[in-house]
């Protein structure tokens, strides 16, 4: 009998010890967390997700071999990389997949003329916004289409890029006769070739294409603000991104960039 008591006692002691160890925090501290900023600086490059189909913000300069991604957003990203002391590895993706790619860590940051929206900011952390642009319904010069609101597009085959605020606006306006395009290049070629009757796009992109192709704007709907995006829980990186943007307004680089890529002179 005595022996049984001893065994039960031992088992009870072990159980209490194990359970106690489970609940009592360890006095030995864990390794300090490596921030995404540390990781980027240690690896020597930042991975930036974009959709390089959006002149003048990000597009392929095919006159270099290999082709390089250039544009308004690209210059901003170069300032950020310089500030961090790292290079850039561009990750050119479908626009509609950029938010998920950043949220799961395939890219460190997104720079893609991406409008700030409350909905997007539930998935990613936005920078301060850096530019405000108009949204435009565009057609070929020879088109006779006239509209006074987005809703008037119902019945017209209007092209729009997947995953964009522009698509969401068409849906909100109860337009059902739209065609989604993965890339803006494909959409613009469809418009020029006549397989769609109109397209809904950010106005500077229309202005860039209208330098080469006979296009006109038939409606300007509103304006949206663009931000850079990174994942939540990385305040060190977001702080650097925001500082570079704010500094560029203070030292004038942002205004030079507006002039260079959008021909906008701020006086
Ligand atoms: N500004 C729009 C949006 O945020 C369209 C952006 C498309 N960007 C691109 N690189 N294709 O939804």
C-alpha cells in the first residue's frame, strides 16, 4: 500500500511540474525579432511587386536589353532603395494578385499606381498617399459614344483591368457589360483594335497612350489617391517609406518627378 501511495505521489508531482512549466513564462529571453527592414538590409535588396503595364507609372522600357521597368513609381522606389542602402528586385505580376503576394511575403512592398482604399487597408498597410489622379472613360477618336455617368455604360462593352478600383466602380454603378483584362496592354490593344468600345482607366495612362494612338476621353468621373503598400506589423519599413515620400515633397524631387513623367508643373 505504501508503495502505491509513493507511485501516485510521484506521478502527481511530475504532472504538476510539467503543467507548471507549461504556464510559467521562461526566464530565458528568446532571440529578438528580426524586422522586415532588417531582413531587407541583410539580404541587400528589396523585392517590389508591380504590374508593369501602366505607363507613366510603371512600364517596360523595351529599348534596353534586357527591358527595364521605368516610370514615376519606379523613381520613387529608387529613392526608397537608396535610403535603405539596398538594390531592387522587381517582381512583375498581375495587378489583381499584388495584394495577396505582399500579404503572404512574396514581395516586401507594392508600387503599382495602387489607389488607397479602406478595403485594401484591411489587408495591407498603406504609406502616405503621393499623388491624386482622375479616372477616365476613354474611346477611340472615331467613336460616337456619349455618356454623362458610369451607369450609362450599361450595354456598352467597356474594358477594365481585373482587381482595380475602376472595376469596383463599374460594379457599383450596376454596369454588367464590362470585359475584364489581366493587363492594361491587352485592354488598350483591344480598344485600339475595336474589340471593345470603351475602357475605364486612370487618366495619366490614357494621356500616355494617346501620344501614340487616336483616343479621346468622354467622361472624367472623380479622383483617387495612390499609396505604396507593405505588410502589417513592420512599422520600421513603413516609417522609412513614409519618410522618403515626405522628404521628396520637401526637397522637390516629387515635383520634378511629376514634371518628368506626367508633364505636370506645380508652381
Ligand atoms: N488605380 C487603380 C487601382 O488602384 C488601377 C491601378 C492599376 N495599376 C497597374 N499597375 N496596372 O485599382
